[in-house]
């Protein structure tokens, strides 16, 4: 169960970053460097979630 809780937490952080990216892109003076950093963080979370899913016993 701890793995499921951790995956849920990571998924929520992933969604939160998605919202932040959308907010930043919606600004007239969007910061491309901030958007790129948010996208990198989002990708790292996705990679970690995938890694954990593959390590999960079936």
C-alpha cells in the first residue's frame, strides 16, 4: 500500500505542475525558462512513476 500512496502523491504533484505550466503559458509575458524548468520537473516525476510501476510486484 505504501507504493500506491507514493504513486498517488507523485501523480498529484504531476497534475499540479501541469496546472502551473498552463498558468505560466497563459500569461502575456510567459517566462520560457520557468516553463522549461516546470516541464523538466514534470518529466522527472513521470519517469519516477514509471520506474516505480515497473518495480511493483504483480
